[in-house]
C-alpha cells in the first residue's frame, strides 16, 4: 500500500502475516469480553480477570486465569511474545 505521501505502509493483514507463527501477543481480558474472541468458551461469571494468548494474526490460542501460563504456552509454541494494553 502506498500512502499519499509516497511512503509505503503495511496493511493490518500484511503486518499480521509478518509475525505469523513467530509472534504472539498476550492480552488481559475481562470475562465479559471472552465471547467475542473465544466463541467456543463456556459461559463465565462476570467480573473475572483473565489472560489470553493470540497469534500475530489474532487467532486465539489460550485463555487462562494465570498470566504465567500464557508465557509458558508461548514458549512451547516457540512464539516471541508482546503484551497489549
């Protein structure tokens, strides 16, 4: 993609592909947000604080109540992790 300024930029899809299989991101979530990202997840009590691991393209990998578990799983999958706030 070329911007009006003449500089090249990457689309969100292109950026996700760059890290595919190499980068994962960890995100803190409330139980109320889980259904949108993890449609197969069972109903959860409201107000829970959870941690999720996603692939660079946004593919959900893990949902847990333990932040350390996300890093452990990323290491198992040989993913470099970044945190999003």
